[in-house]
C-alpha cells in the first residue's frame, strides 16, 4: 500500500499542537523546588483582583467569561482560605465585592516567583534575546485572543 505524499503541515496546526502540550504541563508543579503550588484558577483570579481592585461576581463573570456559579465556587474557596475577603462596594452599590487580602497578595507573589524560577530552569539554555522574543510573541498571541474575545487582560 502506498503512503500518501507528505505535505507541509499548516503552521497553525503546529501552534495548536504545541499549545495543547503547553496546557498539559504545569511548569510550577513540575519544576518548582518546593513542590507546592497555588491552584491555577486561584492564581488567575487573585492576579485579576490584584490588577483591577475589588470586583463583584458580575464583574468577574464578565472579565472571565465564566458563569456565576463557577465563580461563586472559586471565590468561596478563596474566602475559606483567607486569600480574599468580601467588602461593600466602595462606590456605594448594593453588590458586595471581593478584595485580595495580604495573605492572597503573598500567595500570589510566592506563586509568581516559583513559576518564574520554574521557567528559568526550563529556559536555562535560552539566550536572553530568545526569551524576550518568546515573551513578545506570547503577549501578541494573548492580546489577539483577547481582542477577538472582547475581554482584554490588564497588563502592568
């Protein structure tokens, strides 16, 4: 039986495959020295609250494109662990908002540091220019997704 002639793979098919694999790897868990980690959804939620300030469930629903029940579960877990607290709306609305606590800020900073150290270990043989180029392409990729989704992520 004849093999079909090989055709060049579409580059976006390679991107899809590599992003699928990237989603499989948890850099922090695999390459951190202490073996601990903050749950990914908690880290992302804490990062958003740190960047934006207090947010209501409705605002979080809009920001993440998730349903309120999912965010209620995630914020309840963060409340139980003391990483966020609930406060009245600072501008006087009736909704209560979630605010990151000092413990939440510290947990987020610890996670960020551990993730960065894990990436340093993975990319130890990369040049500084390669790391910067990769970071620029990742930012461009993410901002294009955000543009299509209509949900930009706040950046420093």
